[in-house]
C-alpha cells in the first residue's frame, strides 16, 4: 500500500500530466506545485488509456530533467507523438485516463544463459531494457500482465527493439528497473 506521501506525489504527477495535455489543447495552464521534489531529476513514463485499451505511452529511461518537466513532456508526447497512434483529438481527452510510472535507476542484469535470465527476472515487478548495438527497447513492469511468460515477454521486447525474432537474447545487454506507478482511476485527481 502506498503511503500518504506517495499518494500526494501521484496526485500531483497525474495533475501535471493532464494539465500539460490540456494546455496543448489551448486550456489555461494550471498552477504548478513549488514542491522541491518536482525539481529533482526523474525518469517517468506516461501511459494513456481509453478503457483498457492503450492510447499512448512515452517516457524516459534516465533522469535528465526535473521530474515535473519530465512528466509534462512525456504526457504531451504520449498524447501527440506516439508513432503507434494518431494524435489525441480534443474530444477524446475526457475519456482518456492517465497513468504515471516513476522509474528507479536501471541496473545491469548479468546472465550466461536464457534460463538464468528468466530465473532472475521478477514478472510483474521488473521493468526490462534490452540493448544490442544501436537497438534498444523497454517494457514497463505492467506489460507482464499481457505477457506473463518470460519467453513471450522477451520475444516481444526483442521485436520491439527492431531485432529479428531469431536474435539470441544472450547477445543483448539486459537492464532492470522498478517503478512506482499511479493510475488516475486510483488517485483522486
């Protein structure tokens, strides 16, 4: 269960994300909290859903800008720049829910065999990044809900990275991270 402080943070991050999208549609900007934690570097993903359907998801793997700015930029990118979807039209804003995931720092996950890798990952908890040459992709821990078997999870992640399905995972660098996530439906925004 999240602490009261965590719920307050989630409420503010979701508010920033929704406000950023609303501003892009020409609504008046909402005042932003002056909380110091929003000025600390942070890496986030913002996921948009309509019902249970994904409508956009964009994020940052490394903390390169202040947390509040990262959420605002990723919310706009999820709404208007996710290449898998047309830009969000204004009339869909009210039926679109927002989820914000705050990422922990990534850590390398060394392994010698695929079986060893699969034994080390924690489905539902670990977010995974794979890298091979210039190819790189990630799945948030939430993706385990749709792909609970490690073989399927990593197979789709290899595909997402633009690698051939036959590319051996042993030739990839694998990193893991954890997230704290807040869904708009769970946090009164």
